[in-house]
C-alpha cells in the first residue's frame, strides 16, 4: 500500500474525495501527510478533522527552492511514496521534480494540452469549446506538461456558465484522481515516449 503525500493550497475537495475513496475501500492507499503552502487553506482544516497529519509551510516571500526543500523534507519524514498535487497553486522547482521521478501527480481542470495555467475552466468556456474536462498527469519540469495518466471529458452545455461548467468538471476530477492513483500505485503501466500504456 502506497503512502500518499497531498499538497494543496485551497479548498481541498480533490483531497477529501481521495480520502473518502480510501475510507470506503475504493482506493488502497494511505494519506500520510497533507501539506499546504497557505495557512488559510480549507483543505488543512479538513485534514485535521480527519486526523490526518497536516502541515503548513508558508511559501510567501521564500525562494522557491528553499521552500521546496522544506516540503520535500516533510514528505520524506512521512515516508511518502507518491506526491499528489491537489490544487497546489505553486510551480515545483526542477530539483523537487527530480526528487520523486514519476512519483508526482497533478490534476488540472482542462483536457491538456489545451488551456494550461490558471483558471483553465474559464479559459475553455471563453474559448467556446464544446468538450471540456480534466487531466491527471505526471509532473515534469514544465507547467501542466508531463505524461497523461487519466483524462475525463465533460460536454459544455448551451445553458452552462463558467461556474456550472467548473462544477461538472470538478465532479469528474474527483473520479479521475482516484483512478490515476490506482494505476500508478499498482504499477501496471509503461511510459512509452509521452504515452502511458497499460
Ligand atoms: C481543481 O479544480 C484543480 O483541478 C485545480 O484547482 C482546483 C482545486 O480544487 N488545479 C489547477 O488549476 C492546477 N493548475 P480543490 O482544492 O477543491 O481540490
């Protein structure tokens, strides 16, 4: 069973979806630590309520690599095997990425490579796409870029606004992250170029 380390910056709904799936036995894993770079992250409170070790390592004003070194030390202290970025609004330094090769996952609320970066759902809505979605991918040294593990699509309805679309994408995120963690922790895949083949 893999030890997960969750990094988040805000609401934490992807974290709680993963925790719920572990609690009901849909996902065989253990969350050993939740780390936030923001003290006001709701996800930290949710972790404490669940009695999961929760750590705040404020990033504001810190050089990126210094903050990353503290984060990696905390992940190591908790014997983390897989790092799951769940709304972690901070770019990892190349050094961080190299500490956990093919062991860092990220969720992004678009069908990558479309709409990387911030507010992806709003970008997709404003662009007028008819199919939106989410992506769970391995983290590499470029933003929203590494090999894709799971994608889920969401139709954009004429009646949608940015908010309703983002909420329907979020429902799919909650399914996609658990699926991706299963695939990676079971190790039943090969990486061929950029392709994850099972
Ligand atoms: C999610 O929609 C996630 O895909 C997005 O932030 C939200 C976090 O929600 N991540 C990114 O945009 C990363 N580029 P949550 O805190 O409720 O899981």
